[in-house]
C-alpha cells in the first residue's frame, strides 16, 4: 500500500467520524424538540456507512 492510498483511507475514516459526531450532536441538540418547522415530529437521524473495497492498481 503506497503512502497516498494510506492517506486516502485515513481521510475517509476521519470524514465518516466527523459525520457521525455531527449527527450525534444534532440529535442531542434536538432532544427536547417536539416538532419540526414543518409541523411534523422530530425524528432522530442515523448515520449509515458502507464499506468500499479498495482496488489494488
């Protein structure tokens, strides 16, 4: 594995973790919210990740 590919993998993991933490923070901030601006109930958000297989070139 070359060094640039290792950086790509690390950066991808950091982006995924940032998305996860932002979603958790949003859910916590809206913990006591009973409805959205549109009038519907607030629904928590979940992060769904998918793994991608790296192709060796």
